[in-house]
């Protein structure tokens, strides 16, 4: 600020010197030469400088005013433009950065937009950089709703806030002809609600294939917008092909012999008939690459097969894939309605021949995912289901989880790369469903919940071991050893009884003397929570085991509470390692209660838990150590400074 002030002062002095009278200049030089001569008043010099500066500014103001006058003379009158667009057959109207429009009040802008709403011939309207805000939202929506032939609308670089964009989205929703909408680079950042509403409007508008929103910061919204854009463009491309084929047939004049089918002409497909074939275990027409099934080239025309080239479906036709149904990248599947897709999915409930279904990037939403959940609950032949790169949210995930619970044959389920996110509740619901399922061995999905991810990995490994044990047991060469392996994988009741009776552990837990090691043990990872609780509770009456190691074996609060009860009763255990598990506040408080009553434990390891615990639980653990006189080593990550100092 000081530098700027100094520059302005110097500029004023220079201007004053420029307009100064030569006689005054010579007198000033004489006064400088004679230091004893009287000096003029400082206020007079400043006044002269300000007068000179005012004169220069007035000249510049006249120059700017003259420029505005000449610019307005060049720019066509705004009223003439609007009236001509409203009364003629003009298809393009561009008012972007119009200075006359910018000078209007918001009410006047709304009046002009309402007047434009009556121009039924307009196809392309550009209203960029006009200062439109929430006051003009209703007029802008009226412009969109009243013109059913509008194909392109651009309202970039305005001041449309969230409420205005929501109103714009409601007017665009279901528009029959709009193909392009630009609403980015507003003065305020687009909110998540406005972005979601505009994307929903794009999904409901049948012809809208281009939505420009500027920079979308929300990665979920950006991913959804990109996926929807690709889907809409593909559907538009198929419609153009269909129109080209129809025009080619119309130009033939009804002469079937002279009509040469277009390479883009694809017949309409009856999905109800296809669903009936699937439900009745008959040979279906699409989705399979068997030799008997017609290919896309046969649907188009035998004469066009060479023009289309070898597609993925014709390449599969030489293979035996009668038990595989694939609609991934099928040009007919996007043209089907949601009701038709629902019929096809529901048909697999009674199918007994198809073992693999692939629907990757195939417009599967929550409704179709719910249908697949019902199918998985009753289907007895499907072993692999691929639903990657679709738009399944928490509702669809919970429906699939309910189906997995009742399923007894599915081994592979792929759900990765969904365009939408799902809640932590749905992730945990899916993890509990995998726990109750004994056949699923592969599940691809991106989970944010650490606990759900660990539970799923644990139970998938359990299922793999069970299937391996069954396979070994079924082999004749396995004999009694294979049968024992399968029996041992489930017999934790006998292990708990042996621990409680001070007998050496069996069933694969034979460790060094006085040590029980469950860390990394495949049998322990396959045990259910009830079986693990029974084993832990058995240590209450054990008098021989001195050390227990349970590192990274999914110990949760329930098992930690059981260990708290054990520590209150057991007097021989000297070392307990529960690191890298999922113990939270409830488990820590239970262990603290056990430490208050314990008189033999010397080492307790609780570091690197996957879940955080409260300050109250940390202080409860620190206070428990005050009444414990044997513990000498405790490893735990504490955030509370007071609890750390007490420990």
C-alpha cells in the first residue's frame, strides 16, 4: 500500500510539472539556487497537482465514454434480437457476453427470457457470461420446458447457485430433444446436490448425451458422470444405426429383392421370448456363443456379415459355451428397457443349465441387483456372477447379501468398480452374509470398512479350506487321513475341553510347552466366532498355559470381553498378545476390568489395533494398572497424554 501510494504521488507530481507555467518553473529553480529565498506554500503546490490530475482523469473519462458509445452503436439492439428470435424461424440465439443484457436488472433479464420461451423454432441457445442468478432460475426453467425442440443450452460463467441449478435440473429432466447442456464455471462451486441433480436429469432425458459441469471435485460424481456419458453415447449411436437402417429400407420402395440391407440395420429383439427360453432351460438366442445360437451377423443379414467383421460373439460361436450367458458389450442389451432386462434376470431363478453370467458395464442398477439377490436365493446351478462396472449402491448390495446367505452353490462373485458408492452398513451386511455362506471362494469388491474387509477375507479362506478338505476326503487315496482333516476343521469343542482340562492342545494346535499359538493358524481362521469364544473361555480354568499368541486373527470386542473375564479368573497366564486386531473401546474397558482382578499377568500386547478407542477407555486402562502389581510390559497406542503418563 505504501509503494502504491508513493507511485500515485509521484505520478501526480509529474503531471503537475507537465502543466506548470515556465515562469513558475524558472522561479522554482531560482529558489533552489538561493536557499535563503522564501518557499511557496506546500498546500498550494498540492492543490495545483490535484487540479492537474483531475483534468487528466476527466480527459480519460471522456475517452472511455466515447468508446462505450461507439461499441453500443456497433452492437445490435438487444430488443431487436429478442423480438426477431421470438417471431421468426431462427434456430440459433447467442447472447453470450452481451453488454446490453449485462446492464439490465435481474427482473428485466427474466422478462427477456420469458419472451424467448415463446420462440418454438430455437434449437441452440447460448447464455454464457450474462450474470444470471437465482432470480432468473424460474424464467430459465420456463425457457427449457416450453421449447420441446431445444437441442442445446449453455449457461456457463453465470452466478447460478445450488437452488437455481436444482430448478434447471428439474426442467431438463425428461426433456425429449435436449442433447447438450453446459452449466459449468459458475461463480460458486457446484455443490454435490446440484451435481447429482443434473446427472439424474441427464439420465432421465432420453437424448441428453453431453453434460458440461466444469471441474467436478467429487470423485464419485465424476465417475458416475463419465460412466453415464459413455452409456448415453453408445445408446445414441445405436439409435443412429437403427435410423440409417430404416431409411435404407424406406428408400428401396418396398421391393425386397432390390433392397440391400444396411450394415447398421439391427432387428428389434424380443426379450420376453429370450427370458422364456432361459427360464425353460431352452437354447437362448443371445448371451451365448454356442454354435446353434444365432449371432449378431445373422440377425443383421447374411450379406452384411463380412461388412461387420468378426465380433466377439462370432468368435465365441466356435466354442462350447452353452452354460455361459454374456451380455457384456452386447449392442442389443443397452436398447432393452429396464423392464425387459428385469425379465431376463428373473428368468434365471428357474434355470438349471447356466453356470456363468457376465453383465459387466451392462446398466445394472439397484433394481436389477435386487432381482439378482432373489435369484441367488433360489438358483441351484449358478457358480459365477460378474456384475463389475455398474451402478449398484448400498440397497443393491444388501439385496445381494440376502441372496448370498441362502445360496449354496455360488463360488465367484465380482462386484468391483461400481460407479456409485455404498454405505458402511451394506459392507458389513455383505461381510456377515459371506460368514454364513460356505461355498463362496472369490469376491472382488472395493471396501472402505477395514473390519468388513478382514471378515470377508477370513471367511473366504475358510470356505477355500473347507472345499479343499471335502475334495481330499472324497479322494480314495486320502483314506482316513483325509476324513480326519475335514473333521478337525470343525471340531473346536473338543479343543476347548482339552484346554479346560489342562491337557495338551490337539487338532493342529500342538505348540511348545505352556504356549497356545493361534497366530496365522488356518484352522483358527476357519472357526466361527462362537467356536473361538468357547476356546477363549476354556482358559478360565486352565492352570498350565503361560503364554497365548493371537496376532491378526480378527479378535473383536466380543472376544476381548471374553479375555477380560479370563484375566479376572486365571492366575497362571503371564503373557497375552492381541496385537493387530479389531478391538475398540468396549474391548479395552473389558480388559481393564480383568487387569484389576488379575495377579499373574506380566506382559500384555495391544498395539496396532485397526479400530480407534475412546479417551475414556484409555484412562480406564491406565487406572486399572494402578491396582495391578504384576504387569511390567504393555504395548498399546494411546492418544490421551494423561493415560500415557499414568501407564
